């Protein structure tokens, strides 16, 4: 990749799986008789990962853009291996077993996922504010889930009930029919323009969709399709 970059090309570099690099370092470290650090990893984990990741850089003549698959041991994002890797990445997309178990695909966790591009100077005020508002509603729902599991929805305040309802709609609106899955599901894949996506989430957060059932948001494209689906469900 470095060679192609230095020739003046723009390189897309895929890594599957970066955890293998960490594991190889752990095994070599054990063979060298080094004292292991936290969770059995090599004491030089941060240095080795930094040395690799810092080589993925752009120059005046070319660039390297890297997409890396990161295995998360026991789904623990605080594990030293993924935590060290994430520190070098500009954006992370975290897949969640809990979201997949709800039948929501792609099973992306919007709270654990992040991007340095989510900045008002980069994406604009509307996009940034909508993103943070959506995350705020989902975070509130996450905080209330234990209370709901023990005491039920009836014990929540009207404001919290509204937040839960909107969060569940947001969760389902985050689902998307895949073009690659058409042959298995029989549902046509859909692309939604960024402006339409922002408009849809903004409407949910602002309460313009409170009257719609949450099922109307599952596996649809734009927010207009959710309104059409809601009419059919009535």
C-alpha cells in the first residue's frame, strides 16, 4: 500500500482482521518470555499498534484509506485490543448482537459507533444537531430499560414514555432493506439520500411521528414510506 501511494495512487486498504495482528504480537511476546500486561496481551501492544496504524497516512502525492474489521473479545469494547485500535480510527461502526436479536439490520449500535466527521464545521449544523438529538433519545431509552424490565412502562413519567416510544421508532427506522438480501427476503433494497435521512430522524425527534405505530418504521426507506405503511396498518 505504501509503495502504490508513493507512486501517486490513492489506495483503499482493507484489513481483515486487525485482531490477528494483536494476537500474533501476543504469541511472539510469550515466546520471547516477556511479562504479559492486562488480559494477557503483550506489554508493547500500544506501541506496536501505533507503529502499524501511523503508517496508514497520506502524502502530497498519494493517500491510503483503510477499512479494518475489528474483533471484539467477549463483546467488551474496553478490552485492551479493540480499545487500542479504536484510538487510531477516524470512525467506528459497531455491530451489536442485541440489535441483531431484535431483527434490525444492519445491526449497527448508534451509541457505540462514532465518527470524527460528526462536527458542525464538517457536516453542517442541521446534520450535527439531528445526530446528537437522536443519540440523546436513544441514550435515555438505554437508561430506562432496567426500570422498564423491573417495574414496567406504567411507572414511567409521561416524558419518559414519550422518549421510549420515539427511541423504539428510531431503532426501527435505522433498519434498511439490503439490495444484496433481495433474493432471501423478497424485499427490494433501498437507498435513501442523506437529506431525506436527516429529515426523517428530525421529524421523529420533534414529535411529528408520535401518532404512527413503531411497526411503520421497520424496513422502510424514507419517512414518507413510513407514513404510507402506517396508513396500511390502520
